[in-house]
C-alpha cells in the first residue's frame, strides 16, 4: 500500500475530486506501468493491473487521451483479483509528446506526464542507435 503524497499527489489533483461522491467506490491511483492496453496502478489500496472502462474507451478521441506512465486516474478496484477498471483520467500538470522520432510520427505518444523534469538521454557515438536495435 502506498500513501498518495509519496506517489506525488498534490492539491492540483485534490481539486479535481471536488465533484466526486465521497461514498463512491472509485479511488485515485497513479499509473506506474503501461503494457499495450494494460496498466499497473499504485494506490492506497495496493497495486492493481487495470484496463480502461468501455465508456472511457468510447469517449477518447486518440491515443494521447489514454493514461500514460505518471498520470493520475480514478479507478474502481477489485482487491480479491488485484484488478481495477480505469474510469477517468485526471487533468495532467504537463505533457511531453515526442513526435520527432520516426516511430512516433504516426501517433502521439504521451510520456512522463505530470512530472516536473524529464531527461532525454541519447548516445553521441555515430552508429550506436543502429547497433542497439
């Protein structure tokens, strides 16, 4: 189990919960990992593997609207299964969309969302990228 503050929770995200029913079974969680369309969430209730709800999937307009690592989401959890369903993506503090690399040109790929700093590291040695494939 995790404390939201330890995961990076702030007043920015708390303010987005004002309209949420306090008796709701939906809880805030941080996206720690993304694998295809499965997400590992960290929350006060523990770790969960999650998928987006059908309604969420229907309402998004593109790949950038899906959760990415570092995002905060609202999810219903099923503790006995260690599974969850993502119902809403909280507004992001920041967004980084690397579109300059060749394999990202077909769609926006959101990375490192809601983080204060991002480091982009690459090799200075010629031909290094070709050998690492």
